[in-house]
């Protein structure tokens, strides 16, 4: 049983089906239209701009899948089609500590065969003339990074999994019955009780509640992340998805631009609508930062805003994946993606399929991302681009 049928859960279902186990997989999803899911409200970013080899390799596989999505997810001649917009990612740094972080990440990336570029102030000014760079010390540019349509990716991979024989059930998990060291049955809100051989918890920001049903405490909670869409009086054309040294992000969105900020003092919790305080933050913090970095953004018109959320891992910001071996042996999980779940979903689905069917990772070794690091209080620090 896969608990959670959004992009990660559907990836598990797809990879299990491709491994020949479609008839044995049931996906439980209470929100089949994904009105409240994180993935469809996300920026759709796919980047290799990380400082951990595991994160680079997961996103690399994700990019491979998304680039070949039409063929891989074809159902009766009706492929899942969306463009991969290769506009690049740009991470700007000011101050020696931040520059050292870029240099460390760049060394890891080049070691993993990623063709990114570390640019000084003059190179940034020449490459991106619309940017103000006099107070920027360096930038890390990933020319092959980009974005996809997150809703199309989710619906495409689910449609393929269902076509292969995976069953999706609209219901909600309310309890897990543990016998000895295994989950034996799953209770559902409909009143049904289902016997299971294995449980996969990929319920996003709701995953901690599922973990608690087996006595597992994880440092993950929802974090609201509003996004604002605006037009500029003087458009600058195509821009890379840019993370400013202020923390403000901006990118192209249709004929305009999208922007957002995850404050350092952000507090957890679901928030389904953009609040007045968010608009106040846009006026007092985000817009001034945009105008400072891109002079053409001094005159803009806010068009709309929407509220998304991260399943935020407050421990170290990285995914927690694996099984609770030795405690509840058939309880598998992947959670706490902290805003980067979409791009890693294909690799997570493949990795969990390997754990379930082979007993261990066969492609990317994700052992360092296990729950054991939380129990040992040993965070795995990511020096690269953070959402």
C-alpha cells in the first residue's frame, strides 16, 4: 500500500508496475484532484545545483525522465507532453562565507560531471546585463537546469501507473495495526480495513502523522510558501530562475514573472490562502529586493498570488528515506523534501521500489538520507541551492 498518490506516490506506483508488481500495488489518496497537494502548486524546478552527490544524482535521473516523458508515459498513443524549459538556475552570493558555499557546491557538482559555471562579478555583469551586480561577489549558474509543468507531470505519471494496472483508491488512512515488527493492517476512513505486506508512506506534509501511527517521530511539518506573479513595465525577457543573495527568488512565468521568499524565521503550518501579511511582505521586502537586483523591476504590477507549501524538514532540509528496519520492518517512507520533491520524485520512486523488491539500493545509494541520522543527531548539510 502506497499512502499518498501525488507525484512521489505515483512515481512509486509507476516504478513498482514497471518492475512487474502493478497488480500488487494499491495507492490511497484522499484528494484525487490534488487541490491541496504541494506538487501542482510548486515552481516545477529541476536543477542539479546541489552540494550533496545524492541530491545531484536524484535530480539528474528526474531530469532524464522528464526529458523523455512523452515516450515513457505514453498511454495508447496519448503521451504526457509538457515542455522542459531550459532557462538555467542562477544562485547569487555576497560575502566570503556564502562564496565559499558556492565554491564547495561547485566542486561537488563538477566532480559529479555537472557542467555548471562559477562566475565572478564581471562575468555575471557580462552574461546577465539586466542584473545589478556591484554588490554581488559571485554566482553559480546551471545552464541546463529548468522547469516543467508540475501538474502535467503528476497527472501523466499517475495515468501511466493506472494504465499498467495500479489501483488508486479515494480514501484516507486513519490507523496502522502493528503486529510484532510489521504493519499487518491499515484502517481507512471509509471503515475498511486492508491487510498489507508493505506500507509506503509518501504523504508529503501529512506523512509525519502516518509515521506517528507506528511510533516514529520525524522533524517535518508543512511550511506555507506564497508565490507572486507580476508584470514589469520594462520586461527583460528570458531570465534564469534566480536566487538572490537576499533570499528572494524570481523567474519567468508566462508573459510575466514569479517571485517568492522563504523567510529565515518562517513558522510551520498549513495556509491555503495568501494572507494580508504575505502581501505586506511583498511590498516591504520582496519588491524592494527585486527592484534592487533588477532595475527594470522598479515598476511592476502584481497580477495574482497563490499559496503553496513545503513538507519542511527542520532537521537539515534533506529528504528522509528508507525503512524503519529493526522496529517496523515493512514500513517504508520518503518525506521532508523541503520544496524539492518534484524533481526527485522519479528517483525516489525507483529507490523505494529497489528497497521493497531487492532489499537494498541498486542505483543511487541513499543510505546517508536514512532516518538513522535523525536518531543520531547527525544532520546532513546541503551547501547548494535551497528552495
